[in-house]
């Protein structure tokens, strides 16, 4: 998965899609996950990082991660290249 190239992401979690004019706000964990995706980390790498950093069970994280990435795809911020 990759974040579309034209998506602007601020340090505060503000996400802007210039092609549609839509903007979104992410909480700090959402921003961290989005940046990990943008850096090219795999789903497994992201899962390992987040579950160790925030002490959350892997199955719980994976459920929320799937929901989060599905939402990003729905808003055309994320493209699936797998």
C-alpha cells in the first residue's frame, strides 16, 4: 500500500487531498500509522511496531488497522499496490 503522492500531511495530523479539496484530521496514532505506510513499511512491520510501542494485542490492532486502511482507500488516499 502507498499513500498517493499528492496527499499533504502536516505534523499535527492534518491531511489534505488537493485533487478533491477534502481534508481530514488524524489523532497521533493515526498519523504515526499513516507516516509508517508512507515510509513503505509493510502491514506486518507496522503491526509489530505499534503493538510493541502501545502494548496492544496484535489481533486488536489488526482489526483497527484493517478498518483504518479501508477508510483511507474509501477516501482515495491510499492505493493498494500488492
